[in-house]
C-alpha cells in the first residue's frame, strides 16, 4: 500500500510554524551583493543582473512609464480588463483601509497634541518573475502604495512579461527595474542611476520573493522599512466532515503548485474526510499540469485528525499559517476561536485563491509563524504616524513643567529640568 500524500501527524506532535526566514549561507552571500550595489550602484546591479540572466549583456535595466503603458495597450482587451477589474477591487479595499485611519488632535496641559498619518514619499515594490511571473503581486503592492498616497512607486521584477508590465501601468507604477534577487532589493533601497533618471532610493521596500529577496530585505531593513520576511507559502484547511473533499483537495493543490517548498496542511475532526481528500488528491494530480511540483510540496505538508473544534483551533494557532481556511457549518463561529493567521477565509465559498487574485484583501501575507506578531501588507506599510505638540497657553502648563523637571532630576538630567523650568520664567 502506498504512503499517503499527506502524512498523518498527531495533534500533540504538530510543530510550531516558527522557522527562520532565510538560511545563514544565503544571508551571507546576499549581504555581499547588497554591499556591492550600495558601493558601486548601477554598475554592480548590471553585473549581477547579467550574471544571473535577468538581462542580456548591455540590455536595458529600466522600463519607463511610457513602455509600461505601451505594454498595457498591446494586451488583448480581455486580458487588460481582467487586470483592471482585479486592480479596482484591490484599490477599493486599500482605500477603505486608508479611510479608517484618522489624524488625532487632543487637549493637553496648556495646548494641544496629536498625530498625522502621512505616506512615505517613495516606495519600491518587488514582484517575482521566475517560473511563474506574478502580475498579481504587482497589483497588490503598487495599488496599495497608491491608495496610501505614496507619490512615487517603482516596481522591480526580473525578465518582466508584457502582462507584468501592463499590470505595473494599470496599478500606477512610475517605472520598472527589470532585475530580480538581492540586487533588485539593494537597488530599490539605495537607488541606482543618475538622480531623476534612474531608480530613486525608496523609503520602503515591499513584496514577496525567493530566499535571496528575503535575505536582502532583512539586510536593508533599518535603512528602509520593509513589510515582512516571507518564506515558503502555507495553507491550513480546517474542515469538518461535511466539507466537499474535492474542494479541499483542490485548495491544497493550489497551494502546493506554488513551488517545491510550499506547505499544504489539512486539519479535520473527521478521519473519513481525511481519507476522501487523499483519494481526491490522487485523482486531481493525474490531470494537473503542475503535478510534479505539487507532489513535492505535499511532502512538506501533513494531515491532523483532531478530537474537537477546540483542539483543531489550538493546532491552527500553533502553526499560525499564512492562509487559514475554515470550512463547514461552524466556520463563522470558529472565526473567533482562531487567533493567529495571515489571511482568514471563512466558509467553503471563500477560496484562498480568491485572495491570491484580487477579491480585495492583500495576498502578501506573513509566513513561518510570524502571523503571531504581524499582519499582511496594507496601507499601514506605506504610512508614518507623526506626532506634534503645541503649548500656546503656558500659564496653564504649570503641572507639566513641575512634573517634567522632577522626572528629569530623578534621572539625573539637570539640563532637562532647567529647560522645562525656563518655560515658567
């Protein structure tokens, strides 16, 4: 009897989803590339891009806004309309997020204080361009940056297809760097080319990518803002015995076909469903064009048969997956029992792939257990909360002066105390 495609794991043996985003060797090698680009600029970007096959020797590194618009015009109308509709849904969701974030203005002793929510000036958006170029990631990142109010947005993507360039035009990118990997992240972070005629040094760098991209984002973090350190994609389907095994299997395979390292997981209270899903996986793999990749990824996943909904929720929270689907009549009730996930999909109709391709919420989501402390890409990644204070009635600020001076002297900072007391002289 052949081994199951999804190995069985006891609930007590489910590993934590926490794992390092990138290995030490990749991190060290990426650091050399990032430093080279930081020092030598465009020459280093070109050298690494040509070495890795991103561009032909002497080929153009940049695609202008005009070239992106030309790519958009060259698309068959039905393809352009698909991109435009997806962009519209992503943009509307991001604009709703932005509208929910308000400035603050409150009274303080002797005056007022508050904060303003303002976008960064320039954003860099990375989109993978390997076996499966992802124009959807261009839409997700650029549309969100524009909804946040970012005035200049650049895309980096290796060997960009016409569809990728068209997506950049539709989402509102100012230009595209046709380079990938660590060299692309370094270029976005530190800028390349003459001022006004190349890629500017961006204030934040976002978007999914391979281990080289992730390593470079970790290295430049602190010099620029990054969204997250994303690893292999993950899906947990938590389903009861009423779930359609064919639907569950299709969702697991959709995740598995991403790449060899993807992690598809089934959690269920029904051993019968687990058996039916196994049969469906085999049946659907027989006609899946990406079956070789999907089979390899299934080896990373597993199936957990739990004793109760509470145990299932605890297993899901331990994994803290990138994507979590809840399927069954109790799905709506279960949403309050699970706490740690990047994106939540409630009910059999809420396919995770709808999130991938533009239902509204962003598909750039935390992996490797990092959903325990961060969320997916949103307008927040492109915004700064800046505080301000005004004291225009100093006669009402006596208590503030006294407390400031007292606290300063508790810390041994007499200059601070005297600076406060000057306000009542």
